């Protein structure tokens, strides 16, 4: 009986690896499209595709041009959201808030200092 369980585990493991590869490739493509400006990070936050639902918010934000870890950390800390929180785990309120602030920052091409964010939140 143990041999049967071992034999069926191998195909399951391979299917899991194939699925993980598909997700990695889809995320890499999404990252490229965000960096090229074809897709906005705000759109991904508002309506995340399947492959982005388990993606950390911090990774999503840093895939944008001119967004490093410091800007990302400051932006998320103002909204009390962890960098490691999955995009799919954001509440609707958090999604709208982040998307609005991101659109404002990108449209103005500024660094999003705290005064701008306060005006958006008001």
C-alpha cells in the first residue's frame, strides 16, 4: 500500500511544479507589462488576475519604474499595510485606497510625499 501512495505522489508533485512554473512565468510577464507601462499597478490591485492573487503587494509595487523598496515601504506603511500581504488578501477598501493613491502618484510623476497622500485621503 505504501508503494501505491508513493507512485501517485510523483505525478501530483510534477503537476504542482508545472502549476508553479505557469504562475512564475505569468508573473514575470505581468511585471514586464507593468514596467513598460502597458498595465498599471493600480489596475492589478483593483482586479488582480489569478496569478497575482498570491503575489506580495511590495513585489507588485516595486515592479513599477522608479519604485524601489524604500518608496514601497513608506507608501505601504502610511496605509498600515504589510509589504508581504498578498494582493488577493487586500480588502475592498484597501484596494480602492491604494489604487487611488497610486494613480495620483503616477499621474503627477512625483515621489508621493505625505502631504499629497493626506489630500487624496481627505
